C-alpha cells in the first residue's frame, strides 16, 4: 500500500533498518536541535531545559512570553548549549513559515519538534459560556497551530530522512469536556493530525502524542472551578491517588522525542494516574 510520496521521492519497497544513536548516559539529545512551542513559561520552559540538560540545542518559541523565553534561552546557553528565542504566533501560517525558515537557516536543521503551545479555554467555566470567538481561538491554537508546524517542520525533516515530532494532547480525548467542548474537539483533532502525518512521513519521521491528565499548574489552581471539593473528587477517582505536577509531564515528552520510543509512531500515551481507566 502506498501512503503517498512527495515529488521525486522514491517509493519504499524494502525494509528500513534503523540504527539507535550512541550517546553518553542521560544525553539522549546530544548535538541535536529541537524546537519547543509555548516555551517561554510553564511546561514548555521545563521541556526546553530538560532537552538541553540531555544535550540538545533549543529554539525557544514563544508568542507573548518574550521575557520568559529569553530567560530560558540564557539558562540553556549557561549549560553550554545553543539557544534561540523565536517569536511565533502558531495560529498564523505565514508567521509559522517565516519562523521555521529562520530557525532552519540561522539555527540549523531541526531533529525534534514539540508542539506544546495550547489553549484550554481556562476562563470558560461551562459549555453555556461558549462563544464563537473562543471556539475559533481554541481551535486555532490547539489544532491549526500544530498542523502548521507539523507541515512546515515535518516536510523538512522528511527531506533529511530523520526527525521526531511530539504533540501535547490531553486526556479530554477520552473524557470529553462539558466545560469547554471546543477544547476537547481540538485535542481530539490533534490525534487525527498525528496519525495522518505519521503515515504521510513514515518511515523517516515519527509523530506521537502525549496526553497528560490533570496537571496542578499555577493556571489550574487559579481557575474558579478548581475548588477543594473538585480536587478531592479527582483524587478519589484517580487510582494512583495523586495529581501530576508540571515537571512530572516532561519525562513522557522526552521519551517520545528520543530513540527510547524508536518503534512508536502515530501512537497516543495517556498519562493521568489512571483517571480515565475503565472502572476508576
């Protein structure tokens, strides 16, 4: 079966052998270049720093968190790696194209892309409050943004015949979200994007999606609906009896970005302490 080819691309009729990269212990990304979106704060900044600690040079992409992106970049440079803060509104395809071209030409070819930027529609407390503006924005950030980046970065990776892409999803793909249906819809669409491009770019570029559950970030704690009663309900229905801290999401991202997941593509990992497990 043919999954489609680019102009001039040879059809693959034989088995593709992959050799694992050799690297010192805990240096899975040595001499590799990565781009992380939404990297000026929160989990995105933690992912960027974790990649750098394991040897990566990092393009620290941001939209509004310029000061945070520069601070993260400075920390990465202090580790002896390269870093570049890069302004990019992921909802604008033209801006994504220009930013990716700049990263590729000035920083170097990318080996890893982490689509972390997202919008949870956190100010919306119920489906009754949904607006067309919120629908458009959430879908633009959580679905169109990753599509633009996968398309622009992925096709360049495909030409080099190497690269990994990790999309950050959510366990709402299992649960749905009566609070923000547009958020659940966008994250569900992200799974379709991941699988579609994983097939299109195989066998050279691997694309997987990490779906964390509740993460007790500053943003979650500030939400009006994150009451002590709701937190207790979540804990009571989570088999592991804990809610993830932001830094606990990072290892899953690095696993999917590294050769540790060499035989995975188009896959989804849900890591929510068992909250969405049947019977939980």
